[in-house]
C-alpha cells in the first residue's frame, strides 16, 4: 500500500488493527513551538522519534527533555527517541520553532518500562559498496541492543550512501512464521529524498509471481506491506532515506528469506551479513 504525501492532520497513517498491517502503527505529528500532542495506544508499544525539531516527552510520569536535535532535515544529525510501553499515556511538547515527529508502533500487550535513546546510543552500521550500487547506512534506534527492553518493535533509519543505488537487496521477504528460516513481520516505511524533489521506486513481488508491482516514491511517501519481496531504489543523483517500522508476530528478531534466484548475491555485497545480524 503506497500513500503519497498528504496532510494527515496529526492522525495515524497506519492505525491500530489496520486491515493490511495489523502488527504496526504509524503517525506523523507536526507541531510548532509550545504545541503539545498526547496519545495512548492500548495493545501497541510505540516509539517517539523526531524527524526534525526538539520535543519534551512525558510517559506515565517519566520525563525526557530535549529529544531530537535535527533542524533542517533527517540528514542533519543523529536520531533520538523515547520508548513508550503498550497502553501508556504519552505526551510531547514542541520546544523548537517547529517539529515533525514520527510515532512508530508494534502490537504487543505486555507493559514494559519507558526509556530514552540519545544520539550517542544509536547503533549504526554501514555496508555495501559503490561498485555494487548497494552502499547504505543504517541507524538502529530500537535495534538488537534493546531486546530485553522492547517487545516486538524494531525502529531504524536507512540511508543510501551517495546518490542513487539499491536498498533491501538481494530481494527478501518476511511474511511467513516458519522458524528458524523466516519470521512474519509487518513493515512500514516513510521516505525522504535529498534534494527533496528526488524520487525512487519501491518494488513489491508476491512469492511465486513472475512479475511484481512498482510504486513511484517521492519525498514523504509512506509504504506499508505485509507480504512479498520488497527492494527499493533511489534514482541517480538523489540520496534516499527511509524510516523503518517492523512489528513481529511471534518474536522481535527478524529472519529474512531471500528470493532464491537472487540469494547468491548476499556473497557479493560487502558487510551485508553484519547488517542482517543487526536485525536478529
């Protein structure tokens, strides 16, 4: 499901119990200085991540000041975030001139403990190469280092390194719960481009179908899916970013299943096995 950019008026783009991706939740909230936003998502744990701007966050009596340091865009520094337990009351107040805030969520009933992730705690990995057109950087906000503190939610930021190139390749899927070979994770992306008039393409190919679908991505596109192989590509001359939300059905760790005819290319991309391990 591709959603071109639109004014969502601070209402969820992917709400709880969505018919297509019921394991995930996603909202984009835009505020100006002094404005506040409050929410509560019973049955879903969430993470508050400013794309730009700075917010003070309160979660069930716990306070986290000055979350988010980026000003211009998502390339302007490291991300920060706050983990919000399932059903907790959360509120954030804009402390900068303006703020754009992502709220990422995954279905999970157990109530854990809130915590903040600061810029110096981000788990980053860079892999691929210019030669293979797969050079990219991943900044894990809620990655493997928080397995004992988070239920089913994985939250990351992915960047193409340089202008143009592929991401999510070799083509893989995670739509069947068949451990130890694959897990079922719903996924939601929000894309940005630099410069912002850039574009890319998201492919989605159902298992067994010889030809998939292609979706034209622009700055602000949201893509949500529950099945299929799903590589994406940035056009030459443009850098691409996407905010990534993964919600697992039976576990948090992601196990990808690579498309058989392309799986051998795992051996051709420098550092990709380290990247795969970071999602487990």
